[in-house]
C-alpha cells in the first residue's frame, strides 16, 4: 500500500537546527531541478508556492496539472521527518527576514502545528475554521481526525492521512493452532501466554518501537500526555487506565511473546516473518510489514487480515486505539491570496484525485472510501481491509495529545533502553510521565495530575 516512505517519520531522532537548515537549503536550491516541479509560467494569473516531501510530490503535481490557471511552484524537502525541526527553523528564518514563506507546507510530523503555535513563530499557521475552509468540508473528516490540528479552538491544518492501530492476524497460523481471533486485550494476552508455553519463539506483538507508547498507552486511555487547555497538560501515570495496561503487558515481556524488537529493522523480517501470530500496529503496516517485496515479511497472499482494535474487558465495550503518524497540510498566514491558498490546500487534502495518490488512509471520509477500494482490489489480504479500517478510524483516543514536545523521542530515549535491559512495562510508564512533565515545564506548561 506504498507506506514505506511514511514509516520513516515515526522513528524520531531529533536532529539539530543546523542539520535541519542544511536539509532545507539543499532542497530549496534544487527547486528548479529534479527535486521539484518547475514553476508554471505563461497564462497563469495566480501564484502558489507549495512545499512537499517526495512522497507527496505526485499530489502537488496533480494539483498543478488540474489547475492550469495557477502558477504553481513546488519545492521538495524532508517534510520535517524524524522531528528534525526543519519547518520550524525555516519559519523562524523567514520571520526574521520578513519574506520567503511558502503558501502551503506538508508536514510528516503530526505535532508540527503544536510546535508552530509557540510564541516565537508569530502565528505562522493560518486559522482555517473561521471561514477559510467550509464547515461542510470539515464535517466530512473522520471523528478525531483533525485533533492534531486544533490549537485551543483554532483549526490550523488539514489532516492528510490517518495511522490508527488495528490487530493484524496471521490467519493460517491462527487456524492451524485452533485459536479464535481475540476481540479484547485480555483474550489477546491469554493467547500470548499460550503461545509462549506451547509455541516458544513465536510472538503476538512487539515492544521495541518508538511509537509503542501510542500503540499501548493511547489505546488504554492512559492520561500522561493530555493537553487539557492552552498551557496545561494532564500527566498521571498512576491512573488505573495506565497501570492496568502495564500489568497486562508485563507477563508477555517476561515470556518473550512480546519481544523488545524494532519492527521496522531490516532484521525483523528475517527473524519473525514465519514466527508471528499477531501484531498490533498502524494501518500502514499493510505495506511496511506484509505486502510486497519492499515489506519486512513479504508474506504470501491471503496470510494476513486486519481486525478491529481490541476492547478492554468485554467484547461489547467501546474500543479505543492509538494513532501512529499521519501527515498534515499547513497554510501560511502570510499567503498573498488566502482564498486561493485555502482552496488549493483543501483540494490536496480532500479530493479523490489527490488522495488516491496518498500513501496512507485519508482522514477525509469520502476520499478514504475511494482510496481503500483501490487497496482492496488486489485481494492480497485474507479479508477486505475496508470494514476494519472504517471502524478503527473513529476509535482513535483523542486524549493522547499532539504537543510541542516529542513524546516518541522521549519514549525511544528514556524507555526503550530500559525495556531492552529487562525492565517491566509497568515500571516505565512513570519514567515516560516524568520526561513529559519535564518537557512540558520547559515549554511553559502547567502539569496537573487530575482534571
């Protein structure tokens, strides 16, 4: 499903401002070369500058092709991948010199809008829900899809794609061993313990990714990173929603059915392609892990199926899930033609022409229907993805906030080494919470433990 490019943005490493500036300078300098579409001249009466990563370049080119009356300059850059701060560093530079801002930016990082909301960026992002984007368009988004775009009550971006987590199941193996596909976390845990005992070496998930905090803690509704108002964050690792998930995962880490391994490592497929019964992970696992020669497993057709997010306790309970990635379209408040710019960005984010080229499941519901129909045509998976994805997209827990600090980076730097050394999952939830509290305080947020 073409998601290998997007997965790179999930493993954030936090490059410095110098590296970010260099990455942007090289990309911008190449704007008239192979890295960007040449500016459109001639009969065009209106102009736009659009910055995109290489994966979104076909979408920007499609806009230029279908809007010949607009002089479109497309610049490719890294999309702010890995939390490198490239967007923020260039916006700060343009603010200092008073020129150079692009009209539209695509960001791979779901928290870039929150970062740009910091005072030093001088309200760079345009407010979209005050007439620039029609309400009928905004109402067409999946429930919760626009939450990374909200800064207070202001909508400051449009979501491109969603990265909700689902349960991925190896159907032949599930049938061979006589298991029933679980619908609750407790059922999943019981299968994991059975696998460890009866089929040692096989796994039901992983716990070595920088985004596992979203997979497990966001799904558990654990309130350690919930921005409750403009400058207040709720951070309570002792909440029962946090501790119960830790207790559920601890035995699986001990018995190795949930190993601390990086699912996107080149060695993961070699070690586990034939030893994985289940994985809990984002929609983009479809292409990154399972389907095609570029995937980790390159599995045979009909091996894997996607099932809805797990519920807690009872199959009839409401399920919640994590959201691992997904890109954003950001409009500059400095755009010379705000109406044209908003129309162009809306087209990029919502039209089927654009979104059929997307590498992830569109956040805009009508475009998502078209996109998933294209993916299911191959019949690669054991059952269609559409019903599961349509259900999961509305189950993302929005209490796990996008914030000015990089939670994935905090997890990768402060928690994963401890898990790899044998620490329990339960013991690391307070570690993450402490790091979030420190980062929030540095950003000027008040930290509270209850609403």
